[in-house]
C-alpha cells in the first residue's frame, strides 16, 4: 500500500512546550537544520501511524504572526507558502489569554489548525478548568488536552491531526474574530477588491489578506504584488484609503484597534469556556517574584546566581576534566610509543593531540555552563534577569530585552548576536551587537581556567567571576559611549514579559545543553584542529635551525661524564647521580626547545609583535597565542600548549601549568593576559556574524579595532597599575 504523506507544523508561544512535544512525538527521528536564508533553527521529524508518514516541523516559538521578528516571519511564511496539512498550535493552558492571541491569528490565516492545550497539569493545579467542548465549538477548531513532559494526550493529538487532515475543512469566516462594524465594512470592501482580481489559484485567504492590508503589513503587500501582478497596486491603494478613513474614525492606527478587539474576543472566549474551580491560588510565581525581583534583594540574588554558576562550572567541572586530561595523556603516550620518530609523529602528538587535547578537556566546564544557562531559561529566571537588568540597561539607553542576547553571550557570541533580531529598533540592535562581544563566551573560559587555575589557585572561581563582571562593566560603559556619540535616540518603553516559573524537566535541560554544546564539539573537529596544526607547523618549521649551541654534543658529554662517575661511585650514590644526570639533560633539552621555538616561524612572528604586548606584561609566546586566538579563542590555550610545553612528552595540562609557572609569568601578567583575552577582538565567526547582522562590514571592522584598543588599554592599566602597587612578583 502506498504511504500517505502528511506534513504537520507545530506552532506556539515560546515555552509552551513545543520542543518537548516535538521530541516526544518524533523520538530520535529528527533532522536539525536552519530555515533557508536565516539562522533560526529548524527541526523536522517523522511519525508513522495508520498508514501515514507524518512529517512534523517545529516552527519557531512566537507570540503572534505579526511579522516583527525573524521568528514570526519564518513561522508565518512556512504556514503561508508551504501549506502544511495541519498546524498544531501548542497552547499553554495555564496561560490561555496570552496563547490565544497566536491561536486566533492562525485561525484568521485559515490554515487547517488544531489546538493542543498543553500544560494541562499546571492548569489543573491552578484551579483552571477549561471546557474543551465549548471552546472547540466557539472557535471551530478541535481541541486536545496534553501534558507534554509526561507524554499524555499525544496519541489523541496524532489521531485528531489525522482526522483533521482527512476532513480538511477550513474555518468559516463567521467563526473568526469579528471586528467592530467600521472595520468589518472595510475588511469586506477590501476582500471584494481582492476577489475581483484573483481566481481559485490565488493561494491566500482573501479575508486574511484584507485584514493584513488594513494593518499595513509590508510583507503581505509584497506577496500580493508577486501573486497578483499589476492589479495589486489598486488593491493596496484601496487599503491605504480605508486605513486613512479608519484612522480618522478611531484616532488610532487600525492595527492597534484590531489588536484590542482580538483581545476582547479572547476575553469573551475565556469567559465562556473557562471556570476557576478553586479560588484562584495566590500565584506561586508572583510570590517567588516578590523575592527574586525585589527592589533590594533582586540584584544581589542575581549576582549570586551568576557567581554560583561559575563556581559550579569551575569546581564540579574539575573532576571530569582530570579524567579527560589523563585520557589525553595516555593517548598521547600511546601514539608516541607506536610511531617512529619523525614529522608524522610530531604532527600527531604535538599538533593534533596536544592542540585538540588541550581544549577537549574543557568540555565538562562548557557543558556545565550551558546547563546552567538552560536552567535559567527553562525555569523562567532568564526573563527576570532581563527585568532586573532593565534599569541598568537604561543607563546605556537600552531595554532589559537587550540583556537576553548579552546573557546568551556567556555561552557563545554568535547565537547571542543573532538573538538581537528580536529587537525592533535598528539602533538598539546595532548597539547591542557592538557590546555583546564583551560578554565572556565559553571559548574564553579555557584560557581563564588555565591561567587563573595556575596563578590564583583557590581563588580562581572568584577571579573568573570578576572577569565576567568586568566584561559586563565594559559593555555598559561602551554602550553609554556609543549611545551618546554614534547611535543616539531612545525607543519607547515596552512591557517586559515575565512568564510563570516552572520546574524544569531534566531531559529538556539536557537536550538544550547538548544542542548548544554540539557547536563546541564541531569546532573541535574543524577550526580548532586546523588551527592547532597550523600553529604546530609554524612552531616546528623551519627544520634546519642554526642553533647557538651544540646541544647534542652537550648531552653526549653529560652522558660520558656521568657514565664514568657512576661507575666509580659507591653504590649508595648511584641513584643520586642518575637523577642529577637526568636533570642536566632535561635542562639542555629545554634550552634547545626554547631556542627552537624562538627561531621557528611562530617565534619570529612573536618577536615581531612582542613590543606591542610588552607594556601589558605579555611575553612573546603569550602574544602569539593571542594572535592565533583570533581564529577561535580556544586556540589561545592550544597555542600556549604548543609553545610552552614544547619539551613535554605528554599533552597533559599539568605540564602546561608547570611550564607557565617557570616561564616568568606572574599572577599580575596572567591577569593582564586574561583581561586581554576577555576584551580583545571577538573570534572570526563573531566578526563575520557582526558584518552580516549589521549589514555592514564597516561595523565589523570598527568592532575589531575598538575591542582590541579597549583590551590593550585595560590590560595596560591593570598591569602597570599593579606593578606600581608592587604586585609584580
Ligand atoms: P518551547 O519553547 O515551546 O519549545 O518549550 P519547551 O518544550 O522547551 O518546554 C518548556 C518547559 O516546559 C520545559 O521545561 C518542559 O519540560 C516544560 N513542559 C512542557 N510541557 C509541559 C506540560 O505539559 N506540563 C508541565 N508542567 N511542563 C511542561
Ligand atoms: Mg523550543
């Protein structure tokens, strides 16, 4: 029997449980990609039921289909242009009023929609009783209750989806939002105008087109120009005239009036279909918020959470880190023993294993960091953080909303910068983009862990926390500067959404964490591998170095001298002599590798740029590491691994730590270097995304120059200030 195909899209507000339901429905049969042309994630999966092959698409979460943000455009376009057989709107039943706005827009769109009243458990426990039958009748749409995280109601949801696809009747216009008389009249006139110029092949619902044209929706204007050709102009012209009339009638933009009326409609439905069976419990969320967003307590608590996040990242992460470290050491030793001396072995051991190995050990830290960020998001604390930061953000002339991308920047600057798409004002966006790279991304963490761990031992967590804080402060100062010089202006205030708190589900936390950490692993195999090999090549060539001393002869001489000594010595002295010999040989070898590194290509580059970094207390090997860090900041560590641990037989990080301690680096210069790493030029990928998101290469170049300048100045102040205060040793 031939398989019947169905395409089903999941729509819904952010946090309504879409991804949870998607995962439960499709299990592991998922494909993750991007929507064409934009970097919003697209997830697809498959279900087989009753002879149907059901392809499920997880649309981006949106509160409406008014195309203000890229998510809304993506979601709407998909429904409009791809015509899924059924759209399942996942509704947060504990938060009906907000969810029904999107639900009604879906109905207006005339797609084949069904409603999943998710979070049915929460609604129940809050004493909200929803009469599904009434609701379904009022709205003309099938309604199914679900509890996404427990998988309840999902079979019924699939069955209803199939039934709906088979019956496939649209929603009659009478069942949709009824606007007030003047607006309905305008809609009707416009609808006729649309109908007059189209036939059955016209793909959109004429009433919906009329509504959108009255709302002055630019994208819809574009669409009908494409589909209708010449006559579109006259339709748009009519729409503009009607808009003008409505505007003078209501003294308000029609879209505002229509939004109000939609909420009125929703309030009506809720009155009909929802009863509160118990006295409405004092909202737990509100109680929690009394503390967490308290005027005095809120901010210290927020700082504490962030501090705790880094403590956990650092202390808990230390254990698996040791295991991986040991594993890398074993692997390195194994390959070392396996291969004959030569370039291939050096490439593998000193290039690939040392380079990638020095970074893979940070995987636990990064997983933990992302876990904490997911925890903030899934519990609903993230928006409280934005809310708390609102005041501080106002100092820069930005809203708390801009803080969410900035907070995401702790994970990775690239998605953070893309997250600025939710900001509506272009100036706000550019400003947020310009300051986000100061948020210390997870790639910088390995550098801190190595340097702070080596030089600040027990206080490492606090030092790292201080660095993150410094990043925020610099971001704020920068924002303030730019706002008053480059990007003047301030947008109207807006209401910050505070979704209810929720106990997060471990599985969904893990999925979110993993989704983000995958990128880190991809980087390991890609840019970091290549970077490590390039750094290794630059440090190992040219091969024919003109050494200042004849190291081989020196070693031979030590061997001969000690061979004699050992033979003549009394038996109880032999062991001491042997270790003396070993120490001497190690010193010679170390001197040789140091000279080799200094005379390699990378050493030459290092010495070329050294004068620039000398005033900030960073010696040539550090300078080179910073240069290579432009590719990806993790590479700073692997470069240090190659340059400092050149004589090590193993890629173990303890070796790097010892080497750093012996290299003349002091806590002060380590701090200076960490500050530099924190503030200087974002990585290649970030620069590219800045260029793309601002639409201008000039902003990207400007950002590179500005951040690097700031980094140097800050490091200079700290280093020279520290020296003056006597912290040099
Ligand atoms: P999305 O933003 O719509 O993709 O939402 P997610 O699928 O990420 O879910 C947000 C949070 O709600 C997660 O922590 C889920 O575990 C939780 N969740 C999802 N469905 C339900 C439900 O029916 N009841 C309850 N109590 N929690 C749910
Ligand atoms: Mg999701």
